[in-house]
């Protein structure tokens, strides 16, 4: 099977505090992987390592069969972050403009958007069901609509892998369901592999083809059926680590 | 003024220069405002003053113009912009510290050079508050070249600048050279500030970069629209400000800024009315 991401013995620590220890992890083409785990368990750190934003202390990382150091085709990877971290609500940009920014690096320096690019932008906006808002100011949209726009921005460069870091935070239940349906379609119809970081255990087991649980180390890595059958003891082992950390007495 | 425009060369030069900075100041201002760097314009304008004072000091010392003020200003402004970027990478967690450091440094140097050049004179006054008569032919041509350069660079790097301004993290992840592009942008800003000082003056140049943007931000639906509206507002402020300043015998910096503020107030009340109207309809 084609491996898109492969991590071998990845460790990372911040100010001598270990965040990730000996992570071995693989994503195959066409997979829909849910990455679960408690807050502070290292999920976002792992994503940042995969995206080349952080360098691991040890271990090796392969993206599309190339070691990270040689990997240049970042266009193959689309990334949707937790919106609140990197987006200023008052920024006056239309949906079209925001989505077009997803093509910037693919088009390249000293080149301009042509008709084909414009069609791709409109297609991506349509794919996430936001066509009615193409020329609206993004600040006027609801949280769920904004998140769809960010998915379109990631889709427009036609990535083979989409990484989403807790994309449903702050979105109401109904829209979260629609959002998962959208991801499901992208995975099944467009063949885009997905890596989704979430707290949403219930919904995740419904859609994902594989589940990984991270709390400093990788505690579980298997299919959703096995995950649902985990005993309570095993579950508490997964999350218990975190509970111990926050409950120490002063 | 219109009749005088045809008669006097210097007035025509001032007017054309005004038209040019009415484009480039709000154009760069759009990126400056959305990236929350408005105060950098103030810091750089004070460094520009130091450069101008340095030119005047050399002129005094050697009795002829070694460094025309506009070139002194440009030189210091660009050096200041590079220095700001250095400081911002030194104080990563407190990037805004670079602004008071550069601003006070600029004022400090200005005071020294002004004192060495034997104090305050009308020429300096022109640079502080702007002037409708201080634009020489060299100034006009220099500013024309700067305008063309700025327009070409912004057109070439528009999509990168927009992507970076909207979401720096996303831009970096997608492989855009954010550091280099940011440096290029800051140097452009320095050039535009040094160019604009001839007309609006050191103390008011940042307002020409930010006020038209603040106004257009209220009503624009997208980024490009905001940029174009900001330029329209900027041109309006410069034209009305220059003409009224000329007739009322007031430095144009003052009148331009007051017009820009009136435009800003008008857009704010327009938005208010729109909201109330919509509310009433619902």
C-alpha cells in the first residue's frame, strides 16, 4: 500500500519536558485517520512536526516516500488549523480572495492567476457549498461557514492529503454533522486522504477508517471497531495520564 | 489654484506629486493596517526626519548641497526599516518594542543634526508639516520613480502579500518565503514614507497611510475593493487638502489630514445609517 506519511521513532521535547515519545505512525493513501487524545497530549505538536514547522529531536519522517529534508511538494498537503488561532475576524477579505490564497504558492512567484485558476477557485467554493457567498466578506459569515471556506482554501491546490487540526471547535452540533458529511464525501468521492485531530470521539468512530490515540506516546492505533471495544481500563489508561497531571495537590 | 497651476511650474509639480503619493501611501497603508503595523509608519517617518536633518547639516557644514534632503530621508528611512526588522527578530515576544526604539532614535538623531545645523528654519518647518511649494523637479522625478517601482513590486507580489497578511501561518506552511517578502515590503514602506513627507510632512505622513484605509475598511466587502477605495479616499484627501491649503495659506499636511478625517467620519456614519435602516426594516 502507498504510504503518504510515515513516522519512525519520533520524539520531541519542549524545554526538557517530553511532549512526544517514540511515535511510530503511518497513513496510507485513501485513509481517513482520526487522531484523538487529551489536551496537552501532543496532537498539535505532532501535526506541526508533520508540516515541518517543528523539528523532532530524534526519529525520521517520510512524506510521500521522501524524507522530510528533501520534501518540496507542500502543495500535496492541505492544512486547516484551529481557525481562532490564525484568523482575524475583522480582516476585510471576500470568500473568493481567501480561497485564492490557497493557490498562491502553487501558482508561484512572478505569475498571475489565470482563467483556469479562477475556475478552480470557484469549483472549490462550490465543493464546500459556499457558492452563494463567493463575494461576501468572510467576517460576516458564521463559524461553520468560515470553516467551510478554510476547507475550500485547502482544497483549491488539489492536495492529496488534508490535515485538519480541531476544525469543529466553536461550531454548533448540526453544522458539525454537515462538516463530517463533507469530509466523508471528500474522502470517498475525491479520494483525498484525511488526518483529522479532534475531541469528538463519537462522530469520529462513525467516519474514520483508522483511529490513533495520542498521549505523549501512541496508545492505540487501529480501526474504529477495535477502538469501540476498548475496555474501560484501557480507556482510563489513555486519558488517565492527563488526569494525574492536572490533579496534583498544592 | 487651477489657474495658478498652469502658470507656475512648482505648483504643477506639487499637484502631480500629490497625485502620486495619493496612490502609493494608501496602497501600502492597506497592508500596513491589516498586518497591525500602523505605528511602524510613524517610527519610519521620524527616522526620515533624521535623514533630512543630516542632509541639511551637511549642507550647512560644507556650504553646498551634498545630500539633497529627500535622498538623506530615503537613506535613513530604508536603513531604519531594515533595523526595525532586525529588532523585531531580536525581541520575538515583544515585537512592538522595535517601534519606540526606532522612533526615539530617529527623533534623537534629528535633534542633534538640527542643532548642529544651527537650529530650526522654514525648510525644516516644511518637512514637519508638509508644503505646497517645497517640491523641486528632482523631488518630483525621484517620487515618480519610487511610485513606478512600488506599483511594479506590489503587482508582482500581490498574491503573496495578501496570503501573508491574511494568515501568516498558512502562508509559511504552504512554502511562501515570508521573511524575505516581509523585508521587501518594509523597504517599500520606507520609500513611500520618504516620498510622502514632501507634501504631508513627517508628523502627518502615517495618517495618509492609515486614515483612508480605516475609512474604506468600514464599507469594503473584499480586500481589493478596500485597496481601491482607500486610494480613491487618499486622492480625494490630497486634492482637496492641497487646494484648500494653498488658498488658506496653511501647510497642506494639516488640511489633507482634516479632509481624511472628515471622509472617515462620513463612512462611519454611513455604516451606522445602513445598520439602523436594516434594523428598522427587519
